[in-house]
């Protein structure tokens, strides 16, 4: 079977316009691929823009809202600023403890 394929390939390469045929087939494949990429990218851009509009509206609404949600009163930013003061060694120890507790926990299979 493999020998037959190689024979057909060699016969094809002996044709006068074999290189031109390969170039045209390759160009068509590249064109189809590029068109598919652009088509999917346009959809992606639409959804990214839609998500950005949603995030912007949530952010704008949170600034004037009477509802007390986490993050609107600055409590999350206070926690982040406090975390900056923790030494790197202490963070390393905490991470190791978390890793060890993760490994000892039973994993469902």
C-alpha cells in the first residue's frame, strides 16, 4: 500500500505542472484557513466587546449603588494592601501548607 502511494507521488512529480499544482492547492488551503481564522476571530471580538460592555456597566452601577457588595467599600483593596506586608518566607510556608493539605485530602475518582 505504501509503495503504491509513493509510486503515485513520484508519477505526480513527473508531471510538467506538478509544482504549479502544488502551489495552487497550497494557496487554496492557506486561503481557506485564513478565512476561517478571520471568521472565528470576528465572533471572538464581538463577544469580547459584549463582555467589556457588561463589565463596564457593572462597574459603573457599583459606584452609585445603595447595595453593599464586597469590593464596593474598599475592603478588598485593604486586604490586598495588607498582603503586601507579608514576608516572602511566610507566604512560602503558607503555600507549602496548602499544598500538603491538598495532597492529604481524598480525591474523588
